[in-house]
């Protein structure tokens, strides 16, 4: 089970802000999202069904405070360990004690956390506002900066083998990349003519990644994609749909994300292991539905956005 980056989630929410006036009713035949009673987006769910939002943990219907003194959460693993922030500082609660992680460069002034593996490896990004970002990995008290191209880097997910995915900038172009356990940077293929920006938001235990890719530098067509290998990229956005992103993958081949259907509000979507894509419509009157994470039994987590704000949900097809 993997976790989408904070930057990825914000991409989905920005789409809502631009198109929130559109409306399309949810199908009565579709399973309904289950509200969790927290007015935040759910950002991760583990295989026991424990969900984390920005400032809460939801376990079997109980809304609980974050453990260990965390003030913000980004990810939870199957051991119940949580990675997030303490008053803006990257941190990891290992079930017994809280670890402050630090920054990749001493000059960095902000810290974010993106994911945690089941072996307790945490990845994230630090940087300066308006300046460069620096991807890092942390395990057992050791923080290691991750190599870049010639600009900013960001780490978005990590699997249980220590492979990390994210983005690395070269000039004005953002490239989806994979870092191997030894730190080697591997660029991932892009769609179309190869000039468009791309980002990898998730990786599964088999090393398959997912995220988004623009078809070229001159188009605004952002497509949800999956990488079977670093050189093999596949567009998984339904035909005619725009601004797609895969936010998370599970190890059984299920992907979840967000998509913008023509003339409709932002939907979540699920792609099963056979490649079939299913749209998940927001409830009547809502501006959007975002799917942020999926666990190994197919339980997805995310949020519904409506006139009253943001509401954490789970969804199972």
C-alpha cells in the first residue's frame, strides 16, 4: 500500500476550485462514499482500515487524536506507525516514541512528509519557499538526500524494498523519477513527444509506478498514467477526460485517483487489475470527490468537497 504526496492531493483540489460550478448527479447504482465525521481530506488508509486525515486518526469508526504528539499526519503503515509533522517539523511516530527527522539541506526552511513504508522508512521533501526543494529518505535515524537532475526534487512514495518515486526538475520541465534503494536516479518515460512535465505519486511493491504526464510542453492535457517499467508508460485516463492523476496504487494492481470528466465535476476513479476504469461520482450537490489512497483489500480513502467544506470519506466498490 502506498501513499499519495501532499503535492499530489493539492493538484486535485486546485482543479475543483476552477470548476466547482459544474454539477452532475451520482448514479443511484453506485456505492456511496462513507463519511468519517472529520472535516478534512483522508490522506491514507492501511490494511487494517485505519485512516489518517490531516489532524485525526479514524479506527473502526472512532475519531481519535493523532498519536505521539504529531500535529499533522501524512501516512500510516500496516504496523500503525504514523508519519507527519510536529508544528511544521517532519516527524515519525514508531508506536513507542516520536522521532524528529530534520531537513535535507541546512538552509531549508520548510518540511513535508509524503509516505512511510511497512519497514518504517519515511520519505519527504524540504526546501525554501520560492526556492529549491530537496527530496529525502529517512530510516532508523539516518536522513539521506536523494540525487536530482539540475533543479528541485520531491519524494512522494516509498515501497517496502526502499524504492522511492517523485519528481526532479531540469530547467523548466518536471520529470517523473524513481530512486533505487542505493539512491540511483532513474527517469521515467513521458507521454506524447516526451517534452511534457510529469510526476510519479505512487509505487507498489513490484516497482510499478503511477502519477501523471502531460502529452507535450505545449498542451494543458494532463493524463493519469501508470509505469510498468521506467521506459513503459500507459495513459489510463478515460477517453475525453482531462486533468487526470493516479494518486495511489496497491500491490494487487488497483489504482485510485482523480479525473475531470467533460462538463462534470471532478470525480474519483478506480482502475482494477484488469485495466478497467470506474468513475466514482461525487454526491448530489457536491463539487468534487477525491480519492487519495487505497489499501490491499480495495478500501479507498479521500474526501468530498461541497459548499460546507471538505469531508473525509472511504469508498469501496
